[in-house]
C-alpha cells in the first residue's frame, strides 16, 4: 500500500515480535477492531447517514474518507505494518467491501458503557461485540454454502488466529465531565472496566486469543477540552492541558493495565498486549518541536484563530452563520505542522508519529522483541 511522503521524513526500519511466552508473532491473517473515532473507518458515517465534508481526508485520500482526520488513522498505519489492507467498516455496505482480512466495528463517539438516549453514538462497546457475533455467525453460514464468497470473507480459522484490537474509553471519561465532578468520574471507572471485561470475555469465548489493547490518551490536551474546561489557568498543567481530565485518564489507564494483567492470569493461552498511548501522545505534546511540529494544541481545521482555533458551534468543513456572519471552518495551510486536526482528533502526521512509537515496542506490556522487520516513513 502506498505511503504518503511528508516533509522532514526519514526512513526507519523496525523489527517487532511479541514475546513467545505470552503472545503471537504479529503475523496475523486478519484483524477485528473495536473502538471510537480514533479508529473509525466509516461506521458512524454509514450508520447514521451523515456526511463528512472536505477538507477531511485531504492529505492521503484526497477526499473525505469517512475518517475524522485529514488522512490516515493509527489503525491504518498498524494495518500497513502488519501487511494487511485498511479495515472496512462493518456498517459500510457501499463499494463492495471486502472483509477477507478482518472487519472494523469502531464507531465515532462510542463509549464502553451502554449508550443512553442522549449518546451521540448508539454503537457502544457491547453493541460492537454483538455486531462481531452476528458477523462471525453470518460468515460461517455463507462459507458453509460454498466457495463463491471465500475471497470476500475471513476463513473460519481467522477468527482464532486474528488480532482483536481495542481503542475505546475516551468518550466515557470526556463525556462525563459535562455532568459529573472529577471524584464522581473516578468512582465510575471500575464500572466502565467491568463492561470492557465482559466484552473481552465474550470475544475470548468465541475463540479470540490475540488481544491488542490501547489505553486512553491525554484527554486534557484535546483542543475541545482545553477550550471548554481550561478557561481558568489554574486548571491547566505546564503544557496547557486540563489537569483534571488527564488525572482521570491516568487512573483509567492504571486500572485498565491492572485488568490486562488479571486477564493474563485467567486466560493463560491468550496473548494480551497493553499499549501505553497516553505516554506516547503526552510526549508528543510536551516535546512537539523536537518531532517537527509547530502547534501542539491549536486545531488545524477550525474557526476562531489563535490560540486554539476551535469553536464548538462549527465543525471542520462546515459553513454556518455565527453572530450574524457567515463563516467557514477551514483547514490550515500545512496539517503536518499540527498535532490536532479538528479540535478533537489528531492529524495524519500526529497519527503517523504515534504509530511509529507504538511499533518500537517500548510502550507495550509485554514489550516487543526484534524479529518482524518492516519499514515506515516518519516525520521528525
């Protein structure tokens, strides 16, 4: 698959292999992904019938790609690294989708906890797991009828040999800050993780054995949260992020890591890899200039100008009348200079950096060994 060349890039080769005692060799025939907008490749757009407008998708796909980004997401880079095609969204039925090498259930705005009447997405983690169950059952039904659809559907053994990926939980925490105190949110974390554990166990019972779990990033550094909850400078940390949001993320991650270790003890035949996304993204935001970025918090595509270029009343690409004036949320001239794309999501350049750090293996438990070579172009 072609790789977009960004300025100031160097070619770096990595070699990775999960330790044999606890994990597989990263050579997976398929991947099944569960999550939110960090890895949604089209489910919310297809499921709710909404349309993402340009300049979304402009960097890599040259048009809106049903991703909340100017280009590729972390999951896209990870698929490339595993020599797998980009994952088709489960709900996207247009364009002859091919699910031979896996399926993506991640849906923007989704939570781990069940959706409520006010949720932006009805496709919570439990629903995504149910979608997988239907997908698997239907695949096996179709495969049993003959070989006609084999090139579009995963083989039965792919469900046992494939990689089950998770990047979800951010919206449970971020959304809660609009109605709950920090103490109430911290007290809610165990309930959130019980729901995650139930979904994990369902997938294990269905034969899944290879699990890849991202923790949540620094919520307090998301432009939207800085704009809403960071108006009081005393609420911000030394890099300008909202301290309370990051405190919640850290506690969530600590308990998620503990859950992963508990699950390893319970399911000794499973490979469970925990990936510290929080540390990678925090390092990027704190040391952005070292990695070739110029704006760690300001949105590339937005409205309002410095310091954040974000207005909650208008989304990237939209044109609206605000205060009696017609305005458009436009993209910056060079998204590779920005960490944040639209006030909520990362740019392709930032996603590429995060992916490169994931694939060093230093941020994973267990860490990678050096056996599987591949190349990835990175911006510095």
